């Protein structure tokens, strides 16, 4: 793989792509359902990290819609000129207090908004004039007159080229002033929203631009300060063509007040679009596959091929719904990332001498003084693998009679009705995990297309990281990319999970605390799943449904951040209240972290903890956590193993 191709296949975040993504954006199946081109009011997009939200906004922006790579640009493209604005959180947070009243800051923030948006409008017109759009040339751009701007009496230029220079200068002055607001006199700035309206009005007075509409897409609106959010709500409340403001955030923010007495709501003021919920499950699985396979073509094949065109062309969405096409895509993914049945995984496991010998040793130990020769039983049959793997845990349970268990085992080998059918169904996954756990980084249960898709849990970025990591390791061994072995996939799953665990420290305001929490709760689940009895296998959820108090503000904020960054996934099991006055809710640790802890990625069983236990998990010291760990797992660990569980590495 050459360097350029390698770089392409490491871009799993929208921020790593250029502003112009024409030909590199894969049209999601819900695109037509967004109804963006015909929208006459604002849209509020919600989607967790990795859902493709930012790439969608980049696709809607003028840099992409009027890309020089776009050969034909329809005349009506002017009716939807998108401007993508990702908020500078640090800079916006600086616009607070510092001997200024909130009313003063509102005016200052409005000035900032005006400068940024006005400059982007100028840049958009320049981009249009240099694109393949036929009805607005570079000369038309230079001839554009903005005569009304002189009425502001601030020496604002009335030509588009000089206005862009003026706005760039004002933004530099504004940034310097905000950084030194205590010692620098406030500069003279264009007067807020009215300036934008006047600018657009002058633009529309040009016959070639009479149909322009500007759609501002503000990313990560949740990161604004409260007064800033209320200002933006006010702008959204009064949005209409030719100037419409749209919001995006990872989770829906319930701050709906404007600067006045009004509020915004989805009924009257905006369309609510949850991108995580817009795709049906079969659409999502197909789309994830399309993205990976198309990126492979872009990296190694022909960018002009039909396989690329069908995914990057809005008009081809219907063609992607044909059964033959869907079967082809999913079959290609299954070929590259072959899934193995649990039966085949059982057969493979018993071919490994150290696993087979250890299993037989555990069985013989459980049989105690009984005169059973397990190896003699299985030599006569070919269907013993699954039953043999769960046998040690079944024998170890005190409630089971050894003779009865062996009798059931023999019945199973003979194909007769046996309890082993249920025991295999309930315990095989956990038993396989237990067999591979001592070897830590490679467990074949984390391989296969369907497994990767399940572990990604609806997150496109996580799915691509799993696939790209597989490709990367495969390339290291100079193997064919036609398909990837179970071992390569398993190693990739661990390495991807490990990287994402490390990444948590960079997420949001609780970064490192979120990482420690993840290591702690994951460590508890790992310890629980190490129980050789497998009486409660695959515990990877928890419910907070007891305690002597309600959640603190900090704890609720922590849960919100963990959900925002998809570390925890919440499932509301019931609307009934528990003893602490909260809805009983299940929280699932994101399955993408399962390979790191060597635990199950499947949603199966849960543990119950109190509010006080949760407090210990997120803010307790190591001594407190050890006590909680032992209380919940009822196991004692060696010092080395305990350190691994506590996340001290």
C-alpha cells in the first residue's frame, strides 16, 4: 500500500478530511428523507460521535456543492448555499464575565456571529464564481456591488473583494480584543444580524443571484454558553429564506429559551432529525459495508468505477435498494471478514493443544474420584466439541450431580434429548471466552463481519476503525486483501479497542475521569465473567436502582457525558420509579471496548448497583474501588491481576 492510499484508509473522522469532499462522501440512505432542498425552516440534527453528522454537513457546504471536481452543477444549486461553522469552543467560552454584563456579551457575541457568517458568505460567492457553475463567473463576482453597506457609515467597502478583506481584518481585530479585553478599547464592528440581512439583500439584487438562499449549519451547538445558545435560539426562531440557521449536536439539548420570553420547539420552528434513528437496521448494515468497500476502491482501484458512482451520487439511492445489489455488497463483506459459527469456533479451539489439555485437566479435576474417561467418550463421536467446552462449568456447579451431568453428556453425544442443548445455548459463548482469556489479545469470538458490526453498535467510525485496523495488520504480513483470517481480525479487534480506550481521555470535559470509569466498570465485568461456574455468564450491563439518596448534579452530568460520547448506552427498561426516585435504567458498556477486557459484546445480563456504588466508580479512590470490586465480584485476585482490573496500567 503506498503512502497516499494508507492515509486515505486512516481517515475515520470528518475533521481529517478537507473542506471539499466531493466524490468522497457516501450518500446515506436517509438523505432523501431529510428533505433539505425543499426546507423552508431550520433543521436540528442530532447524532452521536461517529454517526456521519459532520461529513453530512461538509457535503452540504458550499466548498463541496460548488467543488471544482463537480463537473455539472445545476442552476437551482444557488437555492441552497450551505455554510458549515464548527464552533471554536475555547474562544466562545472566553466571551464570559471579565467585568462585562451578560447583555454586553450578547451584543459582542452577535458581532462575532455576524463577522464569521458574513465572511463565509463572501467566500461562498467566490467559490461559486470559480466553480463549474455556468451562470455566475469570476467577472460577475468582481462586478458585484453592495451599495447598501455604505449606509452603515463605518467605511465598509461596497465591493465583494474589498469587503472580504475588511471582514478578515475585523476578525483579527476582534480576536485580539477578546484576548485582551481588559486593556484594549472595543473596536467598531458591523451591527449584528441586520448587517447580514442587508448584505444578502444586496446580493439578491444582482439578477444572477436573485434566487440565493444561505443555510448556516452550526456544529456542536451544545458547547455554547447559555446566553450564546439563547442568542442562537433567537436567530433560529426567526429563520426564513434567504437566511436559515440550523443546529447540530451529539445529544438533544433542552435549552429552548430565546433572549426574549419565547421558546423554540420542533412543531413550529425546526425539523428534528436524529441521524442515529433515521436509518433502519438493514440500511445501516448495508451502508457501513458500502463505505468500507468504496474506500477500498478509492484507495486501490478506479475512483470513476460504477461501484463508487452508485454510492456518491444522490440520484442513485434507489438503485442501492435492489435486492441483487444489497446481496452483492453484504456477500463481499462476508467474504472479506468471514464469520464462523460457534460450533466451528469450538472445533478450532480444541485443535489448540494448550486449550484442549487445559480443558481436559479441568474436567478431570471436576470429576474428582469418579471413574469416567472423557477422552474415551469423545473419540467415538464427531459432535462433542460444544458440549465438551461447557462441561467443566456445568460439573463445577454444586447443584448439579456429576453422574447426572455425565449421563446428559452421553445422551447428547448419541443425539438424544439432553439438557446440554440448553447448557450449550446459554454457556458456550462465555465458556469460549474463558478458554481464550489467558491469551489476552487474540480471541476469535471478536472476528467476522457480523461481529464487527455488532461491536460497532451503530457507530460508523468504530466499524471503520475495526476494518481498517484489520487491513493494516494484514498489510504488515503482506497477505492478500481478498479475505482476512480470523487471527488477523481478532488481533485488529483488540488493537482497535485498546486505541479507543486510550482515546477516551480526550473526550469532553470529563475525559480522564471517563477513561478511569471505563477501566473500572470493564474490570468488574471481566472479573464477573471469569467465574468458572458461568452461572451468570456475559454480564456487561448495570442498573442503578438503589441507594440512600438521589443522583447529585455532578453524577447526572457525568452520565450525560458518558452517553454523549457513547461510552455508555442507555436502555430504559421501565417507567416505574425505584427507591431513589429515578426511572429504572440499564446502562450497557459500549461493546467496542469488549475485546480490550476480553468480555462479551452481546447484550445479555446485568448487575445492580447503588448510587453510592456509582459514586465510587466515578470518583472513589483506589482503595474504595478495590472494596467495591470485591463486593460486586465476590472474588479475590492476585496483586498483578488486581492491578490490571483497576486500570493502573
